[in-house]
C-alpha cells in the first residue's frame, strides 16, 4: 500500500529535522564552552556571549544539568558552573592517566621531605574540592577528608589559584559573599585582594594559625596549571600550628612550589 501525498512523511522533512537537531547540539556545546570559560555566569550573560536566545540557552543549561555537566553554583543569582564530572574529564591527560595519578609521585615526595600532610585539590566554580591526600607519619596531624568542599578563598591553594586568574574572574568570585564560615568572620574583599596580590608576588599563598577557615592550622599553597597556563588545581602543605614557625616557610615554600610546578609540567607534556 502506497502513502498518498497527504500522508505527511514524504522524506523531505527529515533533512530539515536533522539540521534542527544538529543546531541544537551545537548550541548546547557552545553554551557548555562559554560556561566553562566564564563561570560563574547567568543566562542573560550567556545569551549575549553566544548570541543565542535566552529561552534556548535555558533549555541547553537544563539539558547539561540533567546530564551532570553543569550545576547552579550561585542559587541567589542563578549563576552556572561546571561540575566535577566536567573537571575530571578536563583534567585527564593522554591514555588513562588523570590528575591524581600524575601528581602522586610529587605529592609523596613533598610529604616525605617535610613529614607533613599534603593535599591535592581542584577548583569547582567558587569551591575547592580535595581529591587526594598524603599523610604525615607524625601522631598530631591535620585531617581533611578527600571529597571535602570549601570556599575557594578559604584555602591557601585556593588563593594561589585566584592569584593566577584574570581580574574579571577574581571580581566575579569576590562578588559572591560569604558572611560567616563555621562561626568565624570572613575577611572582606579588600583584605582578600591584598592577600591575592601578595600571593601573586611571591608565588605561593600562606595561611597562618589565625586563619579564619581553620584556626590552629597553618598551610602553604601553590597553583597547578594546565598547558595553557590556566590554574586548574592546587597543592597544599598543611601543618598544625604547634609545628609551624616562619623560619620553616623559607624551606617549605620552595618545595611546595617545585612540586606544583612539576605536576603542571607533567600535565602539559603528557
């Protein structure tokens, strides 16, 4: 039995349908790329950056969120960022190696040289996520769970990452206020900008025992960069304040920076 001309599906509609589907896929990928580059970012800014209607941008965001690639990082202003799923894929180098595998030797060496806890973390929007840890052999130690999330600005490694970002990116991060963290007042943006500038100048961040995030813990942090020189992760040497004094900073800071630089080099060359 043959279909009449009025039956609708003549085959001529299929190419146009395929084109629409392809355009939808390309729009979704474009939105994802812009979020990854500009996070945290809202729908209006995405629409302007991509020249895609806001309604279409919103559909793309919902699709990417359902697939686990994006999440809302600022609910109050509906600003979007990439998830750990996207970051993990982005951190993968050739073959099956990922950041943790590449960094493992440098982390172990740094911990052995200092006999202190070393933490590896990645940036996830406005947060810093611990992904690996190498423990000290000493009884009194700093404990931080793998998988723990903290504000980027709360860690020395986070400040080291921020010191490598553009002024616009830092502005966006500091617009998201944290009024209080675990009953401790958060430094204002002026104080944080000063710390970021000092970190950029010396190449590493230093948190003393008076840190607002974890009192009685001192840390030295350095940024890990990708092949383009963009900060994607951080390395932290965490020390109980009972074992830390400023004289050790001169010895330990170069070791932390050297370890972070080695990991960056390996990521770039693999």
